[in-house]
């Protein structure tokens, strides 16, 4: 899978901060009654994880606060309810990239894409957890001086789903998609909870994490947010690294609908002064053209390697290789649109 190429560019993942946010839609008052109904319906998970607050944002778009028992902390979870709230609907979880989508110019799905508008007329609940920067959304072995002790796999696969299912009266079906760092995480989460997700989407991710190049890549991403990957999966060569590597354990993903995409790093139609997130700022465009191009070159190599691995194991999956495009939100928005028919089919809803 071109490991020398990955090894060459892996340190560049330290600049994995995502491109600045596109302008958000104007705020509109949301119905407090909808938020009140959501929190009234929510039931705690078996370990005591519970919803503590629901604040209306836009119509059917609600900011939740969910207390994680495992991490003993409050997690913001943004939800967009299905278009018809009178009947059960499936759930699509969207994970942000290495920033966790928690502000400081490093927003995610809700402020850098048209997610709210795109799903406004679709019969699916969309759930976007906020936080987890540099964590790979996994369960860390030890507490980290900067990142604490993330236990995101536990939160996302065990704690959050029952709370969401009860609060939104879902039909129990779920899928998950992620970008960049979380493009790896979605595979790991599916491995950790077989059958939980009917479909997964990985946009510009790298899944081979246990070889020297992969460990360097992971270390660069975690280090970008001042974390120590030794606290995550142990020192290099520890068996946990191999245990968490979706490339090595691809067979565990058999039976799940899978969509994987990547650009090439070459400038594309969205890498312009009027492109998403650029706003006419030449500094932002230069950053996207340099770091975003190099990062996407890495993910393109990784994605071709994963395609070969799946082909060898005869695991069905959809791979979308864009001929151009950098590591940036405009292309991930396009990926979400393109992969939606696969998600809709897996979840049993109308894609239109």
C-alpha cells in the first residue's frame, strides 16, 4: 500500500487542524416543546449514562447534554430529528475529525457543511457528538496529562445509543460515518460492536495503524493535540496496536455496508478563493493547498491499500476515488451526499 509514501508524509499529519468553518445558516428559533419532549422521553443507559439537557437550536435541530458515566463528564451531542417525528426512524452518527468539532476555529459537520439542510427532508435522525479531539474515539489505556482518559468507544457503542434510541423513538437501526481521524475510528467502532452499525462511511481516513508507518501517523495526529499515544494503545509494538488495526481485522467487517472515499491531493474544483471555508482568504487557501494536499496524498495511498485488502478477502465495499481534491470539508460534504444512497438503502429509508 505504498508504505514508504505513508512513512514520508506521516509527520505532516501533525498539521491536521481542519479548514475554517463555512458561514452557518441564520439562527431560527426552535420549538422548545420539541426539546422538552426529547428529554422527557430519554431513558438512562444501564450504567447510568443519561441526558441532562436539551436546548432547541434550529427547527428539529437540538443541542443535547449527555453525561457519560464511563468518562464522568458531560458530552455535547447535536441532533437533527427525522423529517417525520411521528414515526420511528433510523439514526446516522457523524463523527468529526481530529479537532472533535469543539470550536476554536476547528468546527465540524454542523458548521462546515450543509448537513442540516441536506437532511432536513430525510427520514433519518442525525447525531453528531462533540469532543474527542486527538482521541481516535477509542478507549484509552491510561489517563493522559492533556487529554484525560478518553473512553469514546464505550460512550459511542454502549452508553449513547440507548439514550438516543429512547429519546428519539428510533427504529433501532444505525449507521456511522467519519472524516480524517474518525475515518479510521468508524471501522474500529464497528469492530468493537458487531451488528451495531448497518453501514459505515470513511472519508479521507487511513486504517492501517499498527505498522511503523501507521504508528507514526497515529502519533502525529494524537500529538497534534498534545496527547501521548502510549497512553492510548501502549508503546510501539504493544499487541493493542495490532488488535485495533482494521486493516488486519478487515474480515470482522464482512456483512456491513461500507463506503470509502479519498481525493488525490491535487487541487480540485473546491480549492479556490470562493471555495467552502475559504471566504476569499488567500492564507486559508494556501494552507488548504499545502497541508490539505499532502494529507490527502497520504489518505489516497491508504485507501488504495484498503481496497486491495478488501478485494483479497472478497469483502464487498464501495470505493470512491476522486481524481482531485484536498483534505478539506467541502469534499467531505460531497462524500456525504454521494454515500447517502448507500446509507439510506442499508437503513431502509427513501434516499430522495
